[in-house]
C-alpha cells in the first residue's frame, strides 16, 4: 500500500536520484525509438546509439554508460571476474532515510554498490579494473566504495597488476558522515602502496567526476585520461556559482579545460579507449 | 550540548586562530613561505619551531582576526598553492627528521574559479597520498572547523586530536540541509545527523583525543605543549616501518564491513 502511494512521488533529491528521463542517459526503449542528442539536437535511433557505444554519431556527444556496459565495451569477452560484488552498505550512523535511499539505488542500478571491481583482460593484457556506477547514488563514495577500491589496489599490489579505473562520482557520501571522508585517506594510502611497489595505475575520468573522488584516487593515477566533455572538478559548478555569485566561463571544468590547464594526460573518445589502454598496458608490461 | 552549538563555538569570531596556537605553544618559530610553483597562500601558515627544545615543522590553517586580516587570509580557505606549500614543508620535515604538527581550522578548501583551474582536487589528493607514507611522525589537531577534504588534506596523521568544540565533517551542515532537504532551516538537524562533534568522532575512533577547552586559552596552550611533546616522543620511538604500518592501519580500519 505504502509502495503504491509513493510510486509517483517526485524524489526529493535531484542530485542523487538519477532520473532516467534526464537528457544524459540512454533510455531503455526498443531499438526503433528515437532520442534527441542534448548537444547537437539531432534525432538518433537508440539502436544506433547503443551500437555506437553511447556516442552521438552526429556530434560525438558522450552519453553516460552504466558500469556493466562499460565493462562489456572495454574488456575481452568472458575475461571479467568480479571482486567483492556482495558487499553492501548499511546505515552506519543512523542517517535519516538512508536505508530507503540505498534500497532505491540497488533497485535502480541493479548493483549492490556504486562501484564494480574485478580483474579482466584488455586485448589480452591483464589488469585490475574498477568502474563507478552513475545509477547508484551518482557514484557517491561511502565506506563500501572506499573498501572495494582499497581491496582492489591491495590485490593489485599483491599480484603486481596494473589498475585501470573509470571514475564517476558526485563526491563523498554525506549519509555516512565523516566515515565517508576517511575513505579518501584510506584509498589514497592503498594507491600509494601500489605505486611505490612500481605498479601502473591509469584513471579514466568520466562525466561527472567531482568532490572527494577527484580529491583522492581520481587525481592520483600515473596516467590520467578523460572522456570528451566530462565534467571534472573539486567543487561542483553550481556550488561555485552560488557561493561566488560568479558566472562560469563556457567549457569550465570540462575535460578539454583540464587538459589545457595541465591536469590530464589526454582526452580519449570512447571508441578509441580500448586500444589506447591496451597500448599503455603493453608499454608498461613487466618482463617476466 | 547540541552539535550546532559546538559548531557555533568553533566558528565564533573571537576564537583563537592557528597563529595563536603557534605563538602559545612553540618557541623560535620561523615562517616559511611559498609553494615554489605558483605563490604563497595566506590561508596556510608553515614554518619551523621548537617544542620543549625539539625542532618541529608546524602547519596551520589561519582564518585571521579582524575583517582586513580575514580577507587577506581568505577566511582560512586555502587555494591549491596552500596545500602544496604545506606538502613542501612536510617533505623537508621528512628529510631532516622533524615531526610535523598540523593545526586544522577551515570551513573547507576554497571553491572558486581560481582554485579549480589550479587543481584544488589534485593538490588535496597529492597531500593525502604523500602524507600516508611520510617517513616522520604527524600529529593533527582540530582547533575549530574541519571542513571536508580541505581539512583532511592536513590530517592524514598518526593521531588526530580535537578541541572540545571543534568539528569535522564531510560536508557543511548548510550544504547538507540544502541538498537533502532543500531547507536551510534544517541546519541544526543536519549538524546532528552528520556526527561532526568531537565526542561523536571519538566514539567512531576517527579521533584519538578530545582536548577540553578551559575558559582561559593560555592554560590550554600549556597543556597542549606537554601533551604534544610527549606524543611526538612516543611516535618517534616507533621505527619508520612500524610508524607507517600503524598509520596505514589507522585509516584502513574505517568502514570495514562486518
């Protein structure tokens, strides 16, 4: 009864409720349906869009992908083995409505948490891989996200594996209070150990990568890449506009802006990513 | 006392700032300026001093007192060059075997165009990573506000202490209330929910010690002086390897499920 009553209720938090009708998502509709590209306004068949890895065939706008789509796109067939997929967040500090939010997020994303971790091969090169999930509270980092990323880096250190990570996050998860903040330090320490042991870490920043994730493992990679047009920053653009009462210049905090300012190694379109990463993995391959 | 009352005390205009602690606790303080990359951020003060005869590196976020001084200090919200200056001094501390003492007091890292285009996120990230393996003891003391990543960037330490009224949170209660409840009158409720007081954080083992605040802060400086000295001596007694293992484990344990 309660469920049907709230069925049509508008979610009270647009930042965390990722509405499937928003312009940046790929609606789950039959192939013959159309979608309008938010950038060039071209009408695209969703079937064409899916075949093109979620990139607008007309203007190259990158739509968001979920973590499984991305893993499918990037890794060799059947090479992905998931790690710690069963870990689930609990309401550690009794934050109001957090249990309900987690339940919605699991339902919406089909995932247990906001990051999927594991090992895989990219064109035959083995690596440890993490991919963050927009549909789970916009990839926010709570204790379980921090724990999964930390475990992945520890595993990779132990097995001398390179790490490839796709970041996407609204930042630290406020519903877990200061414990979320601690995940920034925890993951950074694990990245440091992995790095000091001489292992490669490549991060690919996707739209959006902000807050506590930008200020920790996203910006700590040896090689930092980004998808075209991805929003990347510490403070979100709305926060800056509100607090500074300052209109932001066009292109501010986009991948191309960060490349120009010297904070990225390259901007790599989705279609080229697999070959690009395989080449990097090959160039850093340790002699057996 | 409600969480929001602690926060109000932490933000009070007449509350002693970072430089007061430096003057009250250390002797022979020499300030060191600049990050050698871009500039000298006034929101973070760094330098070398003596504590009961022992040379130490001191890093403090400084909000400034008086309107003019506050503006010059950017209200204690550092730009990337502030964090890079702090890291530079910490690296020197490592080289010369000095322990590091950090005083944290910031509403958060500065959020504005200038900070973003110079890589605020990258600067904080680098501090977290480098501090996690800095081969010398680090003690961080929260003396006022501890705003999110901007505070953590000086608090990846072997021990973290908080003054009785100091706060440490992932987001400001104002930000939390406006995002979650779209209602800025819910600030006090948000402060309570975020578990940001010294007492809450001691319970969560995020801090090791809560320092009571006497009416007269001069007494506090005396107490802190001996407290910090003894802690640094204890930390120095661990070998480097043991020190770093303990620091790693200190953060590793937060939020391990089950």
